[in-house]
């Protein structure tokens, strides 16, 4: 009996240790699975945006909302007052009017062109809503956030799944989209223009080189709030930004094979 009691005590001690470690192992497995999903989705989104994709209509099954927090700025400073908010979903939109700019009143996310065009919106736009890196001239500063259900992961969460409870519990995340202009060296002045009339290297570079930066935050909880997951991926895109007006809404697309020709008179 004494030997049996000792054996049971040893087994009980081992089981307690295993049970105590089990939650940490399950949490680590879950974190690894989520990180794998983010890596796969980030590659797909990054390539779609840097290539200026306009036909990925399957994105409407995953990108279910886009919000742009914007402020007007002049002389490098934001205008007084809170940031304005433009919101887009599959069923509609809520867009604040901008001074002097024809603005859409209904712009739902019904195709991939609209989704990529909004997610690729430059961080800085001038008062004509053209891409700019001149913060002293005045314009708009944009902060674009996309709400995404995972494109990778369990098949039960993917189309044609239409159960609202299943979709609400699917792995979702936020994407902060930054399309930033190339930083320009102010020490290289216009006096560097050579006799052939070619602008200095910094102007040529800034006109056709952009930083695309996507920051992922996960998981997105159904009741609101975001978990502790954070990851940022970035790339440099050489080429001009093509803009087009669709139903009074400006959309922007990278054109990696086309470059701006900067012309400066010496």
C-alpha cells in the first residue's frame, strides 16, 4: 500500500505540472498559427498594392471595411479641430465633404479596384487631391485603416460561408496602410541642375520612389478592441502613382513600370 501511495503521489505531481504547462503550449501554438496567417496575407496584400492590381474582386469577401482618418493641413501644420473620418463598407459609405473637391455620397466596397485604390491612398495629398511631398503647400493628411478577415486559415470561415456567427468568430485583423513619399535631401538644392537642364537626383528620386508600409494588428475581437499582435512589413516601390476618379471618389494605384519625368528649368 505504501508503494502504491508513493506512485500515486508521483503521478499526481507529474499531472499537475503537465496541466500547468498545457495552456502555455496551446497559447504558443495559437500565436504561431496567427503569425503564419498574417505572413501569408501580408505577402498577398503587399504584392497586390505594389503592382497596382485592379481586378482582385475576391477581396470583397475579406476586406469588409476601410476607414480613412484625414485632416487638412497648411504650412506643414494640421488645421484646428478633430480629424475627419471617411468610412466604407460593402453596403455603403459615409464620406465627409472636402472643400472644392467633388465628393461621392455612396461608394461601397463592391470590387477589388475600389479596395486596392483606397488602401493605396497616399499619406499626403495636395488641395487638388494629387499626391505630394510638399507639406508647406497645404493639402490633406490621410491615415487609412482596413478591416480584414483572414484570407488564409480554416476553410470553414471562407466563402461561400454566410453564417453570421461563424464570420463574427473568424480570425480578423486591422491593417494600417501608409503610402509615404520618399524623403528628400534638402542639402541638394536646385543649383545642382546641370547644363543639360536635368534636375538634381533628389527630385528625380522623390518623384518616382515611394515607401509602402503595412502594419498588422491582431486579433480583432468581435466586441471591439485589438489583441497584442503587431507586425509591420514595408517595401520601396519605384514608379509613379496613377490616380483615377470613380463615381467622384479618387482612387490611387502604383505603376511600377512608369516613372515621372521631372522637368526643371535651369
